[in-house]
């Protein structure tokens, strides 16, 4: 019997969990894991179309973001931590996670 999906895609990759601040922040791996675990317990992951994470292409990113922002995020891979503003941060692994998430989208 073929399983029915909801027509909703879900992009998930454990590498998304590598985006983390060196301090307590609402956007953290535990939050993402809790959401993913909840969706699994409720049977919602099984109803979604699994969309593989892949690195976004430069032209895909450039269709939405300025070159300065793209390069600014790319540069964070060379630093342990970057604080863009009070709510937005990046660690060494954040750019890779962002590229994967954007590519899956």
C-alpha cells in the first residue's frame, strides 16, 4: 500500500544542528531537535515529502540576497563566532547549514 503524503515538503539534515551559539540562545540545536522529534511522534514526518538538503548554488542565493550578505555569511566559516545583531549569530558551521537549508528549499 502506498503511503499518502500531505504535499508538504520537509528539509532536514543533522548538519543543521551544528549551528549553535557559545551561549544560551533561543535558536539552538535543542530547539530544532525538539521540533523534529515532535513532528515524528505526531506522525507528521511520515506524511511529508522528504526533501534532501543540498548546497544552494550561488545564483540561487543571489536571487534573494545581496552579494554582501552572502559573502558576510560565507566569511563566518573562518571564525568561531560572529554576532550580526542581537538576534542573529553564526558559528563556523552556520554557513554550511544555511547553504544546505537554502538548497533544500
